[in-house]
C-alpha cells in the first residue's frame, strides 16, 4: 500500500524554532523512550554523582511538556545518575547510571514508579573483561516478572555483554566478542555504543567509531552491514542510535543519517526493509527533518529513536538528539481502511509566539500566533 509520513510536532534549538532548551549542550538529558502517549526524557540537575535525577514528560501527541518526575536518591550513583531512561518489552520504565569503568563501577538499573518517582533496583551490572565506560544498556523481557535480559557495549572494547535474569535473580552472563567492525579501520566500537536487539541471537550495534552493523550473538560474526548497500550508509560518524519496527507486515528502520558536522545538522533516514532486515533490501523513503534538527555537539553522540504502534497501519516514531531537539512523526499505511484522511491536508504546528512576538514553548493565556508547517499563520485564543 501507499505509505506517508506526517510531522506531528517538532521541538528544536534551531533558529526557526527555539522551542526547547538544554543545559550544558544536552549533557544533562542523554536519552529518552516512549510508552503509550508519553515521552520520557532522562535528566539530572548537573553532571555530578549528587545531582538531582528526574524524568521529563512530554505529551506524545502534542509535544507539550507535562512536568518532571523527581526520582529517588537511590539514583545518585557514580559516575553520573540517570544517564539513561529505557523501557522493557512490557513498557516498564527503568533508569541507569553512567559507569566510567564497567569492571569496578556497576551500572545499576532501577525500575521507576511513575506516580511517585520511587525506585526499585532490579540489576547491578559489572563485566571484568573491560575497564571501559558503559554509557547505555538495552533492556528486553519483563522486569515486573523478573525475567529479562540487559545488553551492554563499551567504548574501548569489541564486545557485547548480555546479563540474564530469572525470577529477579541474576542467572548468567553471556559475552559476544565481535570478530570485525564496520568500517574495518575501527579498532573499537567507540564512544557511547548502542545495542539494538533483533532477537535472542541477533543484534545491531553502533558506536562513535563504527557504523550500524548486524551480528550473530553466538559467534560474534558480523552478518550484515552497509557494505551491502553503500547508498544507504550515513554520512554521520557521531550519531549513535536507531530502531526498527513492523507495520502492516512490512519492516522499517529509522537511523541517524547526518550529525552536527553536516550542513543541515542532525538528520535521520527512514528505510523500508525485507523480512530479514537486510541492508541490501533497504529502500530510502525519507531523510528528515528536511532542514535538520540542530548542529550542537553533545559530545557523546546520542541520536536516539523510539516508536509506539498506534494501530494496524500507523506507527508514531520519535527522534531525540541531546542539545538539539525532540520530534514526533507518524508513518501511515493509507491502504488500511479508515486511515486515508489522516494524511490528507495535515499541517502541523512548527512555532508559537505570544502577542508581543516572543517565541513560546507551550500555549500561553491570551492570543497566540501559531506558524504551521504549510507556511500558514493563524491566531489562536487560549483561555
């Protein structure tokens, strides 16, 4: 069927928008995830182990800031607290700290009570085989039931580690030594690598020195990469992240295409792939945002993507680059009955001003001047 993409809302530090703010070029807000209709952004008040940790909530449909969840003091860990927010396969929200030495300083994962901010520790992760830092981990399974796995990769290493838990108890630790990297000139994964899980024995990984590549966990062999489709290879080398999903029987991937060094700043690709998520089958659908999200270096190269399924023929996906912006899009299969009207004539809000002409991040009482994505401008009265 025909597939269309809609921009739902757009928050960026770029001059045309300036409707989001970050402290320290985004180093206080490193990651995000989406559950249901809420976007959760990780945060800390400063870069210190004693910083106040929080989660900032955004409305998934409108981009409105809903407020902060102040987290329990248990999150105040060395090196930095609340470096990551993530979800498990059941939608439970967890946070983790940044460790500068995974062999001696554990990455501690806590489940978050979204009503109170109370934390419950579910895992303390170390790996004796590397003294490298661990910025991020990936969670699969169900932390509520206690049956889950956590994947981690390290900046100065060529391994992916999986910690397995059963009934809330650590059961085993599996190590995948990566035989080769892409590009082949890389000697390690590089700054803040991300693991994107495909299934129990397959994953993608991308780091500051490496591009997205696929591996077999049991052998460590690289099974696919942009070598098989150079046209789809990113120009970005300092943008780590991505996601994949299935909509109406077809697989899609969203991954960083350009970083802050590019003329347009940070951009992503949406590609269609086959049932095996093969690189060779990647077909470019869109590169977005057209004019980029921003050109700020957040120093640790995060360029996240996440998604939620809205229905059989619609997926809402989100991208977040610390220090630059947070944006929402919808991918719609217009062949699915009832969805045709969704993509016709839709203009989205791109900027909002008060009556004095001051740019505002959220609706303010009185007359608001709203700039739309189709170039039109309208006056809105907010009571």
